[in-house]
């Protein structure tokens, strides 16, 4: 085949650095347009740059490579733009929280409660809120995780007929229940028995919110286990319950653990049930079964609500927010470590 024929079949291609050049040009042009039009919002500049990047990519690719390759490049550009639109707000949120939260975040802040410190005064800490959050979320996890995992096992391994369909329906409905509804349900029971606010009541409401997430995530992980593994175990005469315990669960333990941690992260930031049922307490209360408690989300809400004219309360709210984010991140790291440790060993 001649060199001319190979060149014709190969066609023209944009260089690898072209997307970066187009992106840089789009950003520069968007800044110029924003300044010229008097747009003060950087969000508007970013949206203009995204539109220019997509249009510019298509125009240049269509001229050099042809319309067919241009469509492929514009699809890739849309994926990158969507990725940035999702990541930029997250990074901005974390950055602002870190910058504002480190002002008062120190060992004293983590090891002292508000006690007799007024919300408008400097000082105080979040030790009482940390204790409350750990106890309430921990008790909710002890309730919801076993129930959710066992329910998912029933739906995947045993569930047939109307009961299975009914459970699946109610799990789907519970997934979308607002947190305030769960709090009102537990509050109605407390009023029936003339009970005062206490930490375990908040745990019950959080467990209701956590349970459907655990069921749904565990169910999906169990469905990913190949049926060949179950069939091989059953063919060797192993009972079904032992197959589930020794084959199915170890194979999917990584995904199950991740799902539970996602559910924990989902309830760790809930404020409404805690506000209704736990009520808040500036003093340290290590007994979740008696007396009002505090929690990190409730502490953040109360400090921000009382921050009018007080920079101290505003700073404490941001520091508590940073602590809550770090708490969720540590939980996820621990979950990944456990999942990797318990994952089935591969190789010989």
C-alpha cells in the first residue's frame, strides 16, 4: 500500500495537548467576557467557560478531524464539564470549612464542653457533642446494621412471593422518608409513655433512617455474588445457611461494609430528629438512656442560630462542621480498611 493511501486512511488528528489549550483559551475568553459584561460572580464565568469549551472543542475538531470525530470529542467534553460541575462545589465547601474551622479547632475545643459558657461568649468546646454523636450513631448502627443485613439476605436468598414484594416496597418507601417524620414517630411514642428527651430516642429515629439504606446497598452487593459460587457450595452438600455464612457474605463483605458506612454518614449529619428527641445539652452526659444530650449537627445548628452579633459562636459552628466532616472521613477510611482486610484472598 502506498504512503499516500495510508495517509488518507489515517486522517488528520488534533494533538494530545489540544484539550488543555482549548480549555485555557475558554477560561481566558470567559474572564474577558465576564469583565466586559460586568459579571461579578465567578460561577457565571465558569459556566461561560464550560459553554465555550464545548463549542470550541466541537468547532475545532469538526474542522480538523471531521464531524464524526467531533461528536466523540464533544461527548468527552460533556463528561469532563459534568465532572468539574460536581467536584468544584465539593472542593469549595471543604476549603471554606477548613479555612473557617481551624480558627478555634484545637485540643481545648475538642476536650471541653460548653458548660456554663454562653453562646455569645468565647471559649467552650464540643466534647459533649462528640460524646452524644458517637453514642447516638453507634447505637443506631447496632440496631440498623444487623436488621438491614438480615433483611437483605432474606430478600436475595430466600424471599419469594408476596411477602418479599411487600418488604421491597416498604424499603423503597422508607428510603425517601424525611428525617423529621422518623423523629415525629418516635416522639409520638415518647408522648404516649410520658418520657423525657434522651439520647437513645434519637438513636431509634436514626436507625429508622439508616435501615433502608443498609437493606438496599446490601441487597445489591449480594446480587453481585456469582450464582456459580452458591451452586458449587451446595453441590458439595453444604447447607444453605452455611453457604451464605461462609461463601456469600465473605465475598460481598467489602461492599456491605461500604454500604453500612454510607448509611452511617447519612445519619451522622441529621439534625431534625435529634432536635426533637434529644433536645440538646451544654453539659457532658455520657448516659444515652437518661437525660438530654447533644450531638455535632445539633451543636452546629444551635451555635449558628445564636451567632447573631457573636463571632465566637460562628467560629465554633464552623469548627464543629470541620470535626463532623473529619469524623465521616475517618469512618470511611476505617470501612475501606476493614473491607480490604476481610476481602477474599486471591492468588495461590
